[in-house]
C-alpha cells in the first residue's frame, strides 16, 4: 500500500536571520484569488503615489567656476570623474562622490568651448575661442582619493595654435584622431601640430561635432546655416547634409543603435534621425519652451537628457514624444551642457550660474546599499505600475510634474499658438480646392531639403 505524505524541506521555511520575515506560502491560482487584480491596482496606485513622495532628484551643486559653464566631458575609465570648462578659460576635474575639485587645467586665454577625453582615458583635449587646441595628461585616479589638494594644477602636454576660434571638439572612438569645429571641420592627430584633414561645406560656422560610436570614421556636425552634415573620414568630401528651418545646437549618437542620432534644436524640440534616411525625422521630442542647448544619451541607449535655455533639464525616452522627467531649481539659470554618468545612474548639468549640479536619473531611486529583498520589492512595484499605467488615475499621478511658473505659462502660450496654427491650416484646407493643400507631417515639416 502506498502512503502519500506531505513533506517540506526545512530550508524553505527557515529564516536566514532572526530579523527576516517569515516566509508565507501562497497559492496563486486565479480561480482562488478573485480580488487579485483589484489588489494589484491598489498597489500600483500606492507605488505611483510613493514615487512622488520620495522623488528627491537633486543631490548637490559643485561650485568653483567664476563664469558660466559651457562644456563638459566624461572620463570613460573613471566613473566618478567629470571635466568642465567655463567662459573664463578655467578647466576643472571634479570628483562626483565628494563633489570637489580634484585638479585644474589653467592656460586658455578665452572661453573654453569644447572638451573631450580619449577612449583610453589618458588624454584630455580642450579647445576655445583663443584659437588654440590643448592636450593634457589626465591625472591618476588615485589623486581624487587623496586629501592633499593644495596645488593640483596641470601643465598642457601640447598646444596647437590655429587660424580661427573653435566651437567644439570630439574624440574618435578607439583611435588617435579628434575633430574640432569652427570655421571648418578639422581632423587632428595627437602627434601633429596641424590638422591631417579639413572638411568644408558652406561658409558658416560649425558649432558642434560628434563621432559615431559604432563606425569610428563617421562624424556628424551642425552649423549656423541650420544644417546637419555627415562626414566620412575615408572620403575627401562630406557625405550628406540636411537643412532645417532652425539651427541645431548639439548632436548625440545613440550608443546602442549607432545609425540613429538625436539633434537638439533651437525651436524647443529634439529630432531623432536615422543617418541612412534623413528626409524625415524618426521621432520629434517636445516639451521644452525655449532653445535646447545640449543633449547626451544614456549608456543604455534607452534615454537621453537635454538642457535648455528655459532653465530646465529634461529626460526623454529614446522613442518618446514627451519628457519622462523635468528637473529645475530656483537658483539654476540657463543650462548650456548636460551629461549622463557612465553608469546611467546620475545626470550632471552645467549652467550660466557657474555651478555644476548632480541629479539622480530616477528621481525616487533609493541611494546606498539596497538589500535583495528591497530590490525585489522595487522591481515588483515597478512591474505593477507598468502593468496598470494605462488606467486614468495611475496615468495622471505618474505624469504629473511641478513646473516653475515661467515655464508653465510659456508652455500654455506655446500650446495656444500651435493650436491656432492647426486651426488656421484646417480652415485654409476647407476653403481650397480638394488636394491643392497637402498637410506635411510634423516629422517632415521642419526640414527644408536634403543635399547629397
């Protein structure tokens, strides 16, 4: 005769520590749990509300510069390091953990317009309005951990003087070349005092330059003539060019999808493009109420951060039309540069008020050590929120953001103007012959033409 017995392993119900919660066994059969969806909905609602309560994105400000901060650069080899350059010619290396200056790089006689670090993290390249490009050795990472910061001033390894002022610089991924933008696009080598190649298309000043992270020989630039241009270093002439209705202030490539880039435009929007198909934008990212000055992608490629003339920092999904998050403080002035940290946990912004500010990439994220049980709970609540995010109450709470009064009023005014323009277009279409007026989609409307 067979006897059925119920047996359990002692490991399944024994607590690891005396403070641990007693493990409870539940049957998750939906027929036995008729209220499960209602319970989960309440949990999603509470999780959304708690996210708002614990949203404290601002971590701290780093002051030391005497003029507005115009550019920043990350050190790929050192997670805590960030370089910043200001209008008074001062370049500083900051330790984000202690929020203090580790090293200064004096030498520029005018505004520092561009900073970049080589992929191996050993060389810092700076350029400015004094017509010079300077190369510096990046200090050892151990210097940031020392307390002796009395005289940490670095001397440039090389100074290259050129004919015109520079507006931006970027280093090639896994290479010895770097590109500067100014009256034209110049390609430099670390060991050459003159450019090894020069590209010129049009007579206007180039204001930003970015190398492609996936294909090191391709770079994108934007210029004052409202153009976005793609260059290939293997060719003797520029590859393609698209002219928009307003100027593009900065460009960022998606590190996970290197064929796509996003342009920060003067018309308050950001435009995501596929480099293989420039006749229309893939996505238009709206919400800013003034010119977008800088943009930087998260290392994950799923989000990017923008800084604007309207004194706010916003975080967008790479394929989202509206911002996921908005950061602002009363003291923060016009934001000229923004960066994601190399671990995608933090956002750094540099503004007109001479301060760098450190923010959390997720406003309600818990800092410090998170226990495994806490991490599981956070993941569960995030999954529940994601499951019920389409329901009106959860959606309203998740989307709600406090805006500064000037931004709120400007957004309302901008919305009114766009609505009036739409009504005008509808009336013009209604009183014209059928088919005589074709409404262009928003993704094509701001593009004038593409030149090959």
